[in-house]
C-alpha cells in the first residue's frame, strides 16, 4: 500500500444518486475518477490493471446513506481484496492510503522471501492499532484464509514475483554497473519510473527493496516518498 491522493471535488453523480431510493455510488464518473486517482491499481494489494474492479467502501456503510455516498469513503479495489476485507470489524480500523499523515508505506515494511517458496512478508515499523490491523489485512490478502482466498492469493503472489523479478534485474544491473545491454543512465531512469506511484504495480515492495539497500537508498531513496 502507498499514499494516493484523492481528487476534489466529489463526482457530481454522488449527490444526485444519494437522494434516490436506489441510487448508485459507482456511476461512470465515480469509476472514472477512482480509476485515475488510484492509478488503475487496487489500493490494498497494488495489483495493476485488475480484471475485476470494484468500488469499495473504506468504512462499511451498513445502511448509513452518508457513508455510502461519501466520496472520501469510496476506494478502487480488486475483487480479491474487497472480498477478503469484507465488512469484518478486524479490518475496519486500518491505515488510510489517501491520508498522507497515515504514512502507509513507511510504517509497514513490504518484503518478500524467496526460499523455500516465494512469500510476501509485512513487518511493523511504527506500531499502533491501525498498523496492526493493516498488516493483518495484507497477510490475509497475500496468504488467504479460506481455500478460495488461498488460490487467489497464490495468483497474486505469482504476479508480484514476476514484477519484482524485472525490478531486481534492474537494481542488480545498477549495483554491478553492468551497462552491456543499456546505459546506466537508462537503467536509473527505468528504476525511478518503477518507483513512481502511477507506473505499474506493487510500488511499496519496490520502494522497500530500495530502502533496504544502503547503496540503492542513497541513489533512489528520494523517489520512495
């Protein structure tokens, strides 16, 4: 998870739909704005270009019409993460990736283990109840609890592994100063592109690869904010 800024003002359809008996909170203008604001990736797992897109309520509305149509409460999610998060109380009080003060990607280390199998690992950097709950949600998303969730989580980890493979090839080329294929300047530019919130998926994991290496952090740490 990384910080993503929500645009203002709210889409016009929300006020109009809220006064209807069966109004929609996911009209075309809402989906268009969410797609742009969240860079076409799920706000929880950061899967880029998800095939199943859902408009999720960050705080479950449970019949509260104001929460149901509150622009600040509508998030861009993939089906797997939305279903995993559901409306369970354990996942309600989590870090808000649209609030910069929550420091979502700096308070939770996003790392992977490759042996004996590829796994996503989340470590608390600065703890409070929101951080703890967010880590619990991320673990559920990437590891699953039910059999169906575990299958979906396996597919998600496969996508993460593929994305990080390419990124780690770039960082290895930079560290070894291997410019046999492309110039070091081009390698640097591609790494920086990967670290941008609007380019590709799993940005938090890539930023932590940079933070965890002193040499990479000195060169690219400024792009991990």
